[in-house]
C-alpha cells in the first residue's frame, strides 16, 4: 500500500475506536496490523501489537490491560463516528515491549513526540522515491520504528511479517532501504553471495542496523557484496529509543550519556514515559542501560555489552560479547552466542553456540589465536538456527536456560 492508501484505510479504522482507549492488536495480516495501528494512533489510542510467538502472552496482556481487543482478521466493528486526529505529541500512541532476549518482556508506554524526535536524531535521509523493507514483525520495536520512520518521510513500506533471508533478498530487488538486526544482515548477505542474479538485481542503497553491534567482518562483507550501499548503525533500546548513531567510523551519542564505573547511563527526551504493571502506569524510565561502555575523548561510545553477559570461570570473568566478536570473524559463522554451562568444579564453562557451517577446527584455531586461555570456549555446539526473539535477536535467556537444564537447543 502507498502512503495515501494507508492513510485512508487508517481513518476508516479510527472511526471505529473509542478515542484515547488502550488497544491490543492481534491477527496474522501484517499490513492490516499496520493499518489498525495507524488508525488507533489517529484516534489517540495507545496500541500493543500482540506477538503470538510470545510464550507468556497472557502475562503481557495482564500488564497492558487493554480496553479494546482488536483482531484484524475479524470483520470490522461498528462505526462510532470518532473525529480524528485526537491528541498531540504528548499523547501515548504505543505500548511496546522489551525484546525478551534476556528475560520476560515488559510493557512500556511511549508518546508520539519521543519517536518524532528519534526520527530526527537518526539522521537518515529518505523520501517519497524510497521503498523501505521491514523484514520482521511490527510487534518488535525495531521494526515498528523502521516502518513508522519510513512513512514519516513519505517513503513506501514493504512488510515481510516473518523473517526469511531468501524472501528479503527477493524483496530487495525493489526496496532501496532496509531496517534489520546484524544477524539478519549476515543471512541476507549469505544469500546474495551465493546468488549472483539476486546480487545484481539488489536495489538497496541503505541498510539501517540496530539491536546489536555490527562487527567489522560484517561491515567488510556488506562493502564487498553491495559496494554502493551505505550502512547506518544505531545503538538504543525499547526503553530509551536512540542513544547513539554511527554514520561513519564513530558511534556518536544523540542524547546525554555518562559512563560511571564502566556503566552507561542515559538522560534523554527520547525515552518512554514509563511502563504498565497489571494495568497501572508506573512513570519514569531508568537512566541505567544495563550495558558496559567506554566513552572516548572525542565523545564517541564503545559499547562493550550487557553487564549480565559475563561468565565466571573461577579463574577469570569472561565478557561473552568479546568472545563472540572474535568467533564471528570465521568464514561460515552466521551468528554465535557465548554463554555459561554450569560445572561442579569450575563454576561455569565458556560455551559457544554457533549458527552456520564454519568448521570446528577453524573456530578452535581462531580462539587460540585471538583469545586469552580463560576466554576460549571449552564446549562447542553447532546449530542450524539459534533460538531467537521475534525481532530476530538471539534469545540469550532461552539459550542460557537450556544450557543450564541440559535441554536441547
């Protein structure tokens, strides 16, 4: 659908909603979900996009306590004649959830203004000539942000709904930009590397990456496969929205940041207004990001990873993301998660769970070459596909739980 078509359809939805309600949107048609989200926004409603893959969907709904349950696959409801638009920049429009990659999702409350300011802070030039590919579900803040940013600039949106590297490569024949996480970029490049026709037809001129750090090897692959494609990387979270953006070699903060004892703190007007707990609004967003970081003299940030992603081997504290960054350099590694396997004597064993077809001897050799002995994985698992959240990020909490329990990945 073009922007004018979306706008007309959204107005029809808005007339059927009570102004200012709290809405939960479910259904299988991703385009219809976007239309209903936009319609709810016009009516001044705050919407939760329900993800059927959530293992604890009832818990999320219990926190959100929506006034209206809206199934986009069902026949439209009664026309209430609601006059639109309703509200202003301070109006709540979205009830996003944290990704759940490290635990249970939290229902947040976000105002229109926080994302309008975030769009400006991103600094990505798009216009009505662009077609923006959104290769994951809108229930993920990362993909919803990408879709709304595109519509805000007047660009058309292409929705995949469910991630598929092959379908993304085919859609990139017409899409000029894409929002995705690094693991998806790696998988997309793998398709293009093995299919010269798709590679030649690829129209992408811009890749916007969030959700995790883009390592140097992935940057080099993108430059080799699509030399005319620009990469913009941003660092942020569902709670804080954008924190820093990399347009060149430096990751520069777009809000006030402070690094204290290695912990990254944020003060920003881009954050969510608060969260919902059993239907009650709890105001405020935490200053702490939960990440470790270094701020360099030129003001740029180096994000080292989650404070909790540290493995105690008994002899040394090992930063999981340091090990992951080294292993991603090996050809054939699509993604990797390093976590702890409990051990009765040593406390924890460093365990590498690798997605891809990289030979194990090459992985071991790279670990010996680049890592301290205590950082080298003692246990290696190779899987076809890592457990993932709906946004495409690796589900660290799920992987850690399965390693601890002995359940298969």
